[in-house]
């Protein structure tokens, strides 16, 4: 079905997000002069009604145009086309491409693929490039804090490896990964009830590469792929790069809604990506009953489950329920050391059914010729000496203290309209904002109050999911988390107060 209004056409069956189609249509009109500098864009509600889409989708399109410098918004007045000199170089910008060529360079803006120029990637990049206040409290960064990285014990392991293996440690690793590390991973998985031999383990450059490999192996352009709604933003980028069409499955406090899952199921779905423990971004841990439901559904629908299990070793209360892989050997299991030890390791692994595993090994080798042998040997030694178990026990205690401090402060300071659940695994907490509240506005207000958070809009397939903000409590001390909760509460109250003063019917763009 195609909708057209204000010179914009959207194709709802397209794999390109609706907001991106709207932004592309408007930017084309701006570039070719149909919308000249100073022209006012239609109010978001008017354009949404005319196109038969949600207002939040149009808001997201306008935000994309604003981020690229095509438009500027004035509260109470509207959104207006900027002068050419104020605009960023964007894909397809003929004027910018011509200027590049005249300067003697290639027109890179017009050569970029749709994937490289996608709004989801550009939005994340804009956030990453923001200048943060020096004293900002960081509840956005999802990685072990510098105070938790095992520098001394890992250095001992590196020294031992260099003495033991010498030049061998500086050569290429076997395609599947160093045997000593795969054996250590296998022992750890078996201890947790996940059957896996060393031959079943494929070492990867973090869980991100494992997911990328799976997307390359399973997905053809246009294929549907299920994800939780909301989900990890990285999977959306990877699926987009593979040409897949991510489909968000609504979730409740236990996990993916079984009725919604059955309703969405159709032939040709290539997989369902999940984080069952301490999910990113919600911090949710799936119940055992919901895990059993998912495994049964996977068999009925013949859709593989991709289990991204970074949080199993980061349980803060009782141990989490059994992994999906332990319930069904057809589940693809992915995990990482980066979230447990340090992001610089860039080391993860995957356990897949043999029929898939044998295709993934040569595919990975073609991509990178193998992960670092030196780091793999050091990680194997780190596990063998018992350093890993001791490190995880220590970090669980610290994360539990930080979680409890944050939860207590949020209960004390947040407006009553904002709700959340206390996470039992992982290091993430999801704030549910009142309906109609912009997560981007909360992100900006929090920034002004000196606290960094992650807006939930980047975690939604459509950008129309329930508004929320992700908080991470892994890098800050309990006292700074308490102060961060106070600042964030003031920021949210400012956003809610502005909404109340505007009234429900006023449409500001």
C-alpha cells in the first residue's frame, strides 16, 4: 500500500522504515527547491493524518532532518527549512556532491549505500559525538567500569602466555578459535547445564560479530526477522545491513507475548533474536514458563531462536532460569567476555547446531582470518587459574550494591507517572515514560542536567514503541548513581511540566 501527501510517497510494505521514507522525501524536496529556505513544514499531526501513519513517526522524521541540518524547529512556531550553508552533507545531496567534486575529491555523499547513510546509524553516531559536561554522571555507558577491569590479573596471564607460547601466541589462531579457550568455555557451559563440547564452540570478535555472522548466514534481502520490542539497537543495524526486515514482537514483564507472537508468525521468518537475561534495553529476565513457550513455538514455526546471553553470569538475585539452549539443542547460543571483563577484549563465542556451525566457520574466516590468538590464550589462562570465577563474584556484589542504590533513589525522586521494574540480572534498568512523552526530549533534558541516559527510541523497530529510557548502573559509584537519579528526576519533571502546560491538543513541531 502506497500513501502520498504533501509531495511525499511512502510504501508501507517496504523494508525501509516509514520515518526514513518521510525524511528522504522531504530532504529531496528541499534539495530540489520545492521546499525553499524558510518554508514551514506541515505540522506533524497534519502530515501523519494525511499519510495514515503515527504522529511519532513524523516527529522522528523531522528529528532526522534536524540532525542533518535540513530544518530547524522553534517551539510554538513550527519547523522551517534552513539555509543551504547550515546543512550537513547527507546521502544524495547533489549540491554537496558537486562541491566535493569541484574541490578535487569524489562525491562520497552520493556514493554511500543506503545502509551506511541510514538514520539509525547516523543517530547513534550523533549521540556518540556529543560533547558531554566534564562532571556528567554516565548512566548511558553499557560496559564494565574502569574500576572493575581486572588489569593486574589479566596482565599476569598475558605475561605467562608470552613466556609459554612465544611467537605462537602472535600468529593466526585456528579458524574455530584457540583450543584451550574453547575447552574452558565448554566446561563453563556444561557447569551451567548447557551441553557443549569444545568442537561446538566458535570464538568470535565479541557477540556483535557472532550476530553479524548469523545475519549473513541466515538472511536474504527482504526476509523477516523477529526481535523483542524494544530490542538491542545493534541488532536493528545489523539486520538492516543484511537487508532484512526486523519485526518487533510486543513483550510484557515475563517476555515476548505468546498471543502476539502467534499473530505475527508467518512462513519465511528467518529467526528470533532474544536476550533472556538482563535484556538490553529493558533489563528484563524471561520467566521459565515463557522460555518453555518460546522453545515450543520455535519448533512449531520452524524458526530458530538466537539467544544472546551476556547476563547469565551477572545475576544479582537468584540464579536465572535455565538457558534456552539447555531446553533445546536447536537454539543458537551467543555470549561475550566484553561485558564481563573489558570491552577492549572484543572476544565472544557462539554455540550453534552442527548444520549451522559448519557454515559459520568458513564464513567467519573469510571475514577476518581469525580472532586474536594472544588474547584467546590469555583468556583461557584467566579462566584456568580461577580468576574469572573470582572476578564475576566480585562484580556481582558491586553491581548489586549499585543497582540497589539506584533503585532506592529512583523510588524516592521520580515522578509517580514514571515506572520501572527492579532488574534481577545484568546492569540495565528501563524507565517507562507516560504515553506521549518523547524519550528524545528526556535525553536532551537529562543532558542539560548533567546526566547521560540512552533514549529508548533507538531500540524500537518502528520508533512508535512505548516511550522509555535505558539506564546502566555499571560505571558509576552508588553515590553518583543517587545524584544521577535526582538530576534525572528533575529533567523528567521539566519535560512533563512542559507537556502539562501545553495541554493535550497543542501540536508543536
